[in-house]
C-alpha cells in the first residue's frame, strides 16, 4: 500500500471539509481527522498539513459572505480567520498531544530556490522536534485574487521542496472519474494514472463550493508537479469520517504514480539549473568526504571563484580544477571567503551571527 510505504506525507484539506454550507464547523470530522494523524504519528511518519480555511473562518467570524467581499477586504478577513483556523487546529490536536506549528507561505516562496531551501530546512527541523507543520497560503498579503484552488498547487510545491513521498488531496469525491459522477451514473473511478495525457485533462471536472474555488483541474496540475518530482499523489474523498484510514483500508481513490524517483528528480533539478554562478576548489580530504555522501564543510575549501549568493548554483572542483560535483550554496561567496579553511565551530564567530555549518548540504549536491 502506497501510503503505508511513505515516510513523509503532505495532506491538503480544503475549506469545505472544515466548514459546511451553513457555516458550521465540522467538529466531528476534525476529531476523526486528528485520529488519522495520530495513527500516522505512531507509525513515525513525517506529516505536513496544507490547509485552506482562513477566509472561510474569517467570514464566519464576521458573518460575511465570501462572494461579496473584494480583494483588499479578503486580505483582512484572511488575517482574522488565520487565528481562528490555528486555534481550531490547536484545540482539536492538543487533545491527542500532537504538537503543531504554523508556516505561512506563497507560491512565490516555493518558486525561488533560496526561499525553497530555507523552507525545506525549517520543515526538517520541525520533524526532528516532533512538530507537525500546518502550512497555509499567506492570503493576507496576496497580490492577486485569492483562489482556494491554488492550494492544490501550493500543496504539490510543498511536497516537492520537502522531498515528500506522497501528497494526499482530500476532495469531495472519491477521485478522478471517467465522467462527472454528479451528472452521470455510469461514471467509473480511475484507480491509477501513470501518464497525464490530453484524455485525462479533458475529463477533469470542475466543482465550486461557497468557500472553495477550483476543482479537478487544479488537482491535475498538482499531479503533474508531483509526477515530475518523484512523489506519489492521491485524490480521495475527504468527507469520510476518517479519510486517511479510509484510503488505507478501502483504497477507493485515484493514485498518480511518479515518472521518476525522488533522487533522480532532485538531481535533475540541480543539474538542470541555470549556469553556475561560481566555483569552489576543495582539497583531497573534502573530495574523500563527499564521495562518502558527506556535506561540504568550510575546512576543506581552498579557494572561491566568482560572486554568488546563498542558494545559487555553483561548481565544486578538485585541486586539479576538475569538476567533481554541483550544488546549492548555503553561504554567499563573500561569506565563504571569510570561513574557508576554518573549522565549522568558528563560523559563527567569524561571521558574527549564527549560521549553518555546511557550505553545501549533501541533499543539495550532485556528483557529476
């Protein structure tokens, strides 16, 4: 079973799962969802929850109809609703002693490499601390019209940057059907999809609720991102009382299988990045460590060529100036020149602020 084999799982829940048409919070659903998450925690899974709901809960708090408010007011409503959303999650999950954190990001944050690397590190540290990140789109500062359907794509980007094994999109249907199941009784559920061709995109239906916009089309876009990132994706019915448990037991859903492995996708992303911004020349000891799968530390660096910023794509050369690997820098070229050849425990003192110890983290490096 795909879900049981996954170590890091991203779960996206929409507004319609949190609040019904009468603007009533689905408390029983949330309690059961927390049970599902608790079961995954016991299995030592890394969980990320991507949730809509800030505007929906803001509208409930202010007794407003979402369709009647403009962008600038939507941003204010989202700001009010964000506290309501996190308080709701905290009340429900604290009953099971599940620790939550909050991360507010935009699609732009996941598109810019430097921000994406920082987000990945934050997520990894939260896993180590035993916390589940609740990720929301930062609707209160959105510069374009807020659409909840975008959270499907946002969730796929979060899955991509966190190197997740599986993305779960909880919907109001069991999965992708051959036809719209709400209109055609003979519609058949498609259990697995390997290739997202034109025929699949044509049958993607569109559904709209009072609070959420979008539908199957945004989920197909999310599936494309996942397939090219080496990540499984599943569309399943979130309206079930225990939706995750239902996927595991009944498997009545649609699975999108990745085209490549996670490792290959990561390597391809780094290797296919734009032209390297600079070079780092390292000693034999560093090369030996890198061959063993270690990160690049400052002590092994002999020289820095070029000018680059944190997150930029750079080359690693041996002392014969032969390219050994490529990676994403955790420091700028100016910072590396200050710390090169020095022990990692001296970095904070030399730079004057707290920083990472790896100049290039092993996960951000590819041997050529």
